[in-house]
C-alpha cells in the first residue's frame, strides 16, 4: 500500500478534524471538574449545617444525607456545563467540519495515492453526518498518510487515565463525587490511546489504526470490565513491539 507522511501532506485542516474527534472527550473532564468542585462545596455547606444540629446521631445522619445531596447537586451542575459546551461545539461543527474535510481531502487527493477522497462528497457527509464523516475520513487518512508522534509520553497519559477511571468508578460506590475523578480519566485514556497508537504505528511492525483504538478505548471507558481487558490487550501488543517503558 502506497503511503506518505504528514510532512508530505501538511494540513492545519487535518489537525482541526482531530480536534473535533478528540475534543468532545475533553467535555467529560470539564464535567468531572464540575462534579468535584460543586460536590465539595455542597458537601462543605451540608456538613456545616449538620454540625449545627447538635446531636451526634443527627449529625451523622445529616452528614450522610449531605454527601448524597452534594453528589446529586454536583451531577446536575456538571451536566449543565457539559450540555452548554456541547451545544457550542455542535454549532461550530456545522461549518467547520465540512470546511476542514474539503480542504484536507483536496490536499490528499493531489498526492496521487490509491485513495483519492472526493472533497465534494465529504463536504456533504460532513454537513449531514459530521461525526461519522470525521471518523471515516480520519480512519482512511491514517491508512495512507502516516502521522508523526515522536514521544512515548502519550502511553503514560493513557495509563494515568486508566488509573483515574478505575479509582473513580470504584470510589463512586461510596461517594458519587468520585465519578468526577473517573470523568477526568476519560480524555486522558482515550486521547492517550489514540496518540500512542499513532506512535506505535510509526515505530513498529504493528499497524494499529488510531481511529479504531480511539473508538474501542471510548467504549472501554464506559464498560469497565471490557475496558480492563482491552487495555491489557493493548499493553500486551505494545510490549511485543515497542515495550512498555
């Protein structure tokens, strides 16, 4: 298969498409921060009110109720922020995604590769099914245009995200605020896997398509047990080709 590198096809529009692919996962981090901040503030307020009640038993009950109430308030507040940002991102994508697809597809089509994307077709797809169009386009682009990631740092980012996710999910059984920690881990894990798959693809005989691993990583972050199995598989394959550290 004929392939070129990103140095042969320099394109800011391509990076813009990656931002629209990876950017929504960052919303989960903002959601997580909202949960933690609002939850801690609400918990502090509830605990203060419970302490003023006087009786030790009543205070304990009040603190427990305060924890639950704080977690609920944090979830609602964080969700409101995420929805607002998601709406803004969605409005931007209506114009930006078709434009980026057109500009980058035009550059790639000029390279004389086996894959010659139609700029016009991708404009239409980008307008009506922007998310699917970006996924398909970037998947195909990675097959023919080798991206450059010169550092293994993204592997450590992915591991940090996996650790935060596990700690947050386990801790959420005791305190809903810990869901914020899990949400902070999501973008670290998914973006780290995407970029590290690019690094491995460039530097070894294993050719993982970063878009595939982005999607699997995203699904794995939602389903904890399959997520652990997937991360184990990725770590094994990575160890076999480039090592773990």
